[in-house]
C-alpha cells in the first residue's frame, strides 16, 4: 500500500496538476519518431508492447539472463533497459533509481490495453531527463468499454476489462488485466547437467502478470492511479535454472495533472506524481553438497523504493513561426528497504553464508541485511530546461534546447539539443540533429557494500551524444525514411575485473561508440494491402555483441471484416571469437546462424461488438538463441521464444 504522508495528502488536495492524456501539451523539441495506432497494433499480432518494438528501426526485444530472464530491449546496439530507456504510461514516467528497474514491468505490458504506442528514438534528456538516453516509450491506454478473454499455448490465460463513462462529475475510465501461464518450454539439452534437470525433456518458466488503472478527469484536471504486479518463476539466474527460482515486482504511481490556458499564446502544465517500486526475488545460487554445505543455498534481493516527482512546463507561442517552452523538475527518490530473501543467515543478520550452521530451515524474507544497509539512501535532483522552435522560412525549421540537471548525490549534468529540417521539394525533406542525454547511477552502483559488488559514491553520470542525418521521401503510394547516426557513450558505468578477494567495483570505465544506418518505409499495394518494412545495420561491433543487421517486413491487409497481418523478422548471424576483447569472459566462442522469424495474425469483426483474433508468434517454431558472455556453463547463450499461438475474444459495448 502507499505510504502517503501529510505532504502527499496535501498535494492531492491542493495540487491541480494535466489535461487528458490524449491532449497533452506538445513539446516544441520532441516529436515521436514512430507511432503505432490501434490498427497497427492489431495487425502485428504480438501479445506485449516489447515484442511490438521489434518493428521499429534500431530496436530488438530478446530474452537474456539479466534480472531473472526478462525480455529486454537492445536499442542501437546497447542493452537499453539498464537505465537507457524511459517508459511512460499515459505520459507518466515509471523509471526509478532502485535498479534502473524499467525492465521489471515493461516487457509484460499487454498490447490489447494500448490505444497508441509512441516511440522517441535517440537522446531526449532535454525534455525527459534521466534515462532518456536511447529511447522514450509512451503507452497511451485505451478509454473504451470492453471485455476480453484469451487462451493459448502452455496454458496461457488472459482476461481484461475496461470501462469508460462521461458523467456530470467528470470522465471516468479504468482497466484491469490478469495474465498467467505455465511459460515457454525450453529443451533440457540447452541446460548444464544438474540434479534439477536430469531426466527432464524440458523446463518451463511460469508467469503471472496483473495490471490495474483508474483515471478521473474533470475539466483540465486529471487524477490517475496505476499499478502492475509481475511474477516469474523457474527462470535462468546467473547460470542456474531451477523450478523454485522466484521473481516478484510491483510498480505503482498516483498522478495529479493539470493544464491551464492562460491566453491564446500561453499555457501552463503541472504534474505531481508519487510512485513506489518493489522487487523481491530469490534463486538457487549453490547446489547442496556434503557437510558443511549439505543444503541448497538460496539468495536474492528484497528491495523497495519510492519517488516524488514534480514537473512544471509552460509553452509560449510568440508568433506563427516562433514558439518557446520552459520547464522545471524536482524529484526525490528514496530506497526504503534493503533486505534479502535467503536460506542462510548469520544470527546477527550481517552475512549470508552457505554453511549448515546458518541454515534457516526454509527460505525466508529479511527486511534488513547488514551489507545492504548503505543502500538506504535518498537522492534529490533539480532540473531546468528550455526549448525553442523557429520556422525560419517556408522550407527551413530550427529547434534547440538545453537542460541543466543538479543532482544531490552525484555530479551535475548539462544536456543540449539542436535540430535543423529543410524541405527539398514537395516530396522530400532532410534533417540534421545533434542531441545529448545522461544516465544517472542507481542506488546499487553508488552505495552497494556487497562483499563482491562495491558501489562508488564518486560515480559520474554516463554521457550519450548522438549525431543524426535523415532523409525522407514520399510518393502517393509509398514513403521511405533513411537515417544515418553516430552515437558516443562516455564515462560508461561498469564493473572492474575481480581483485584478489574476488571483489568488483563500479567505476566510470570505457567509452563506446557506434555508427549505424536505419531505414523504414511503407508501400500501399492497393486499397486493401500495405507493406511495411524496417532495416538496421551497424558498421562497427556493438559492445554487447548485439545483432549487426536486422530487418522486418510486414504485410498488412484489411478485406471486409478481416484484418490479416504477416510479420517477418530477420536477424543476422552472430559469430563471437573466444577472448575477442576484455568484455568476453568465455574461453570458447559462440555462433548463431541468421534467424528468420514469422508472426501472423487474423482478426475477424463479428457484427459491431465482437472481435475474434488468432495470433501466432514464431509460426515455424524456429530454434534460436542470443549471445550472453556470462553463460560460460550454458554454451554462452540464452534460448529464445518458441512458437506461441493464442486466441482472443473481445466484446465492446
């Protein structure tokens, strides 16, 4: 439950903080580079928003061993969930500094709940602040009256409901969703020999996801509450699978939003948000042996944080060709629980050692753990930004902005943006953009005193700089956009190599850079059929050995009451040589042939109120894997999703 103090309660009454989510103030700096509307979401036939992002240039959604085998995003060659991407629901930012925990819930946002998905690629810190280093994703939820049930492979079950009412007391909307299943099956020959997997043909990873939202709008005032809970079991932890590995996360926020039009030229928008995040996870670290190590050793975090965030933004239209925006942000984040879930604990609570002497007879949750005490910190930050949009001539447009970020706990930051767009003719235009962003260190990287992972309170924020050139061409039946970019990352936060005591320290280490090409296009074959495609290629190696080249091609068709989508994903081969660089801990190499995946969906509108949908992901059950250098016992890879078929019945009223 929320821990509202008097300040929060007062803010709920006094603060009148954004217009309806569909009508939020447009920034003069940021325009979404890619938008999925309701028709496109249905036609791509995916079950969650992360898989939808496979069809955006520069984006790939893959499963890794990081943080309990969650699906994560690779964006422009970087594992983006580790603090490089902002996730928003109806314009409210979910990110916290707990463990850069956007990936704790975002991979499971059900696509049927989304009305629109907006993607802002590249550094966007001037407008969105910390974490907006590679991408910003904003999910606009549906405001409709509908009931939906679904079933699929591996005992997948989903039920959701939403309601919208416009009354004399304002507009009310809510949705609720529950998803659960036995999880994908993975062949046991991909798993190292251990007592758990011996004699098994496969393992699976059960899951349960719940989402709830309620929204009330009265005039220009909006009150919004959102909650999500996620559970995943049997996952890959470090290098070990076990059916009793458990992961639970919870994210909640309550937001007050208000927008006021002072004059025809000047408006003000304010938002006050309080949020809480919690992660509770445990996994088997060591298998039982002989005394004094005769019990399995289980260990994991039991952490929570809370955040208070205030944003104020103004827009001023000077003339038809010139407009300005100005904004301030104040944010306070606090980690208020730093315990563990474990099977072994010393009597003084200062250590967890896999000795029989300290066995607890069962796995227990502990709210206070000595080595984690230093994580109980609070960080305050202040940001101020301004932007300008100037239509210099009928064919020339310039935008510019700057953000000053003051952080009480780590170094300050200045981020800038400048863009220029020129219309070449009626069919084409070219744009040039330079932008910056930062990724702040999280609580673990700053304050951890774990025996093996040591934080560093002198860490500085990572810096990301992007140079981008785009060309867009449009004909009556087709459109294409090609973007070349060069991206630099400096002061990258990473772990040092283990010292003689096997301790590793967080530090600002290597710099990274990547040069790539992104393209997207669509072609209307006739009034019923459209082709859409994307292509991404990197000209140098990525730090995480992400796919060098990947592409998509979608055939989308609407004929009478049928909507049909056939969506193809092509990923290039990956060949990693042993000991290629210092980031490779493996003594052997890794090879994966090029992968070709096909998703398909058939939707049928039965009358005015009923929609039937049959979806199939990885139609041909293509076996594929993703490189992970930490998996030295698992042939350096994590197996990916097999074929998944589901059927959905939706009733709208």
